[in-house]
C-alpha cells in the first residue's frame, strides 16, 4: 500500500522535515496496524474465556505480542529514518566536498537547486552566487595584474632607454638637462599611477575613512574650473555651472571626483565645445550633472568605463596622460559616500555623468 502511495507523492519535492514526518507517520500507522493484527485474536479469545486463569494467560500473551510489535516497529522506524537521513546528509557532504575542491578551474561547476531538498535550495543558490562572484573577481584580478604590468613597463622602459643613452654618450649640459626633465616626467607618471592604485586598494578594503563636511557644491566646482582656466581658454571651451546646493561629503575626495570628471570632459571636448554643470536637490540626494559636447563613447563601452585601466581609445589616452583609472576612482569615491553614479553618451554628441550624493 505504501509503495502505491509513493507513486502519488514526489519525494524529491518534499523537504527533509516533511520526509521525516512522513516516515514517522507511516511507522506509527504500522505500529497500530501490527498491534491490532497481533492482539485481535487474543482479545477475541479473552472475551469468550470463562475462567480467570485463561484470561490471565491470554492477557500475558497479548502483552508479549504487543512488546514484540513495538520492538519490530521501532527497529523499522530507525532503519527507515537512517536511510532517509543518510540520503539527506549526502547533499551536505556533497556541498562540503565541493567547497574543499574549489579551484580556479572549477568555478563554473555549479549546483542545480531543483535537485536539492527545499531546505538546501537557498544554500545551493548562495553557493552558485559565490562562485559567480569569485569567477568575476578572479578575472578582474587577472586583468588588473596584466594592466599594472603593462602600465609600469612603459615608463620603466623609457627610463632605462634614456639613461642607457646618457651613459653611452657624452652629452652636453643642455642635453643632460633635457634627459633629467624627461626622467622626472616619467617618474611623476609612475608616482601618479602608484598613488591611484593605493587609493583604490584602500577603498576596496574599507581602509579609507572619510570625514564628511557641509560643502558649497558650486564653490568647490568653481575652484576646479579656475584651476583649469588656462586649458579652457586655450581650447575656447564654454563652461557653465548653475545651482547652489550644499553637499555632505569629504572635501578632498569630492574635489578629486569632480576634478577627474571635469578633466575627462576637457580632454575629449574639441575646440569651441561646451561643458554644462548643474547642481540640484532631489529626494534623498544632491544631484550633480556634468554634460559635455565631446567625442562621446560608444554604447557598447558604457558598462566598462568604470573598470580600472579601461580606455576606449588607449593610444589617445596615453598620449594625453590618462591612466584609465580616473572614472574608477570616481566610482570608489561615490561608493565611499554611499551614493550612486551613472553615465550615458552618444558618439559625436557628448557625454553626461550623473552623480548622486546622499543628503
């Protein structure tokens, strides 16, 4: 009867608790059934017995049979419970084995939650999510290491080459001065790269403590604009900043974030272009919009612009002194302030950056 009932019950869809409840329920029914089957003939004989001795004898026999049925039922219950428990524990053992065997090459080996008991499905989903994050982090780390090696190799090769020439040739004092200036430029490039990497490393590991103060957004941005006034004047770029809202932010980090974005806008906005900056207040956030009429970015690259060392045009970025870390630093600064950042762009029309600082 039980195996016929099992056809109508999908045991794989039941949770571990429900499976155990089912086993003990069936075991209880079995105990009652065995007790009735064993005791019924004896009870019937007791009812028809006239002598007390016979009644005592039959009662003793019934108790013995009852004890036997209880022992058999308990043994069966333990056996069935052991079988189900072992089958259930094998999933946990499988989890344990998988986690011990996790390597770089096994990050794509995931669990199918539908093959798990209900209680373990959230664990399987969490495990798969963990593998996805590990795989993404490993790929980013690999790419990041390759990019660092590439960025460090170029200035170091330049320094080695220039110094070798200086040692092999008896240059004049004027020529030596030029070499020293070139070496200084390369060293400054290296220093800028190292400082940016250290900032990102500290931000990633929560080692950077921010000190928020109330800043006048327009005043801070105009200071940055004044700093870049020679470049703005040289390229005849019209820049406008409107709105005046106080921002709760770390002053140094706020200036660095705004400077990075404005620098990008100036770098890629052609002569006679425009840059428009707006500061406003929206529910829960101070909203800063920076829009330029630059060369723009292709849509397929927009989800990568915040990646470290990413350059849409690597040759142009290197030529203009970019490291490919500017927007990555901006994003880290915004995240340190628990804010949000978004970007949209169109080729030959311009780029717009949206910054949200919590009130």
